[in-house]
C-alpha cells in the first residue's frame, strides 16, 4: 500500500479522488476521508493533529464497521509514541473488545503493537516479547509477511534492553532484509538506524556507513512524498530523523 511505501503524496491524491466520488454519490460521509489522515500523521509524527481530532475519532465509533477501530488504533499508537500511555490504553480499551485475528487489515496488527508497546513502557518486557513472538509465529504461518518488519523492530528493541545484543542483531538483520525487499520505507529508515548502532558496537564501520546512507535516502524519499508541507516538517523535525541527517549512530 502507498502509506507503507512512504508515498503519502500518492495516498492524499487517492483520498482526494475518493472524496470527490463520495461527495457525488453520498455513500460515505466526507469525514471518513478527512479522518483517514490519522495514518500519515502517525508515521510522520503529526501528534498535534491526532490530539485535536481525537474527539471526532471517538464520535465516529459505533457508526461504521471497521473504520473507527482502524483510525483509533493509529491514534493510540500516536499517543503512546508521545509518551501518553494512559490515554493510549484508554483508546485500546475502546477497540479491544472488537479485536479479531484479521491479518488483512491494520487493526489487529496495530492492537498487538499497542499492547506490546504498553507492556514495554510498564517494564513488562517478558509480556511484550510473548505477544510479539505469538504474532510473528502466526504471521509466518499465514505468509502475511508485510506485518513483520515493524514487529521485528520492536522485538529487537526489547532484546536490546534485556542485554541480548546477539539476538537483537539477528532480529534486526531479518527486519532489514524484509523491509528492503518490501520497500517498506516507513519502518526501513528506523531499522537502518537501529542496526547501524549495533554495527558501531561491533566495529563494522563499512556497514554503518552503508546503513546510514540507506536511512538518509529513505528519509529523503518520505520527506519528498509527504504530501503536505506541515507533515514534511514534522517528519524532518523528529529527533531520530534529525540525528540521522546530522549525525551518526553511536554519537548521540
């Protein structure tokens, strides 16, 4: 899908076209197309937009199948990324009751991500790892590999925190290979950054340079395809992005 590829310009243009058709046919309320913006705002760091529109996202709940859960799952991830874990947990409680193991839509994979990130924030690394490992196993069985890079990235972070650097390194290598093959740019730059830091500690300086370059190229693509100036700005202002553009892993 366009968002995973980091092409939000394409995403917005598809949304605008769909909105025109909806306006003409009156099949869906136009608000759906507006609130779909929660997806790029999650990936590109647009926290303010999500906070501002949270009530509207809640109001939509119960009026439609799937869409509200889909939107709110992204809103919860934004809140957690902003360190607002309690608010993220409240959103999760709202959508969790409707959770079903569907690997075609973003909702279930997002709920797993939310639960694992909340467990990690609460210092429950074992629980977070258990959730991820169970999901990863099922994804492999079903061949739904597009969900793997983001989950492997989070798994590697937990392993790193636990001091299991060798396992974290192997996990990140797999995540990197998959994300590169899928052109999953939104997670690829993050994986490159984390992997580069581990390569620094291993003294693999050529690999470090290659990964930093790959991350920078990927970041440039995402920024050029942000589709909205304010989203481009929020993305480039993310501390992790700025560190990669200006610095090298291991020095910040």
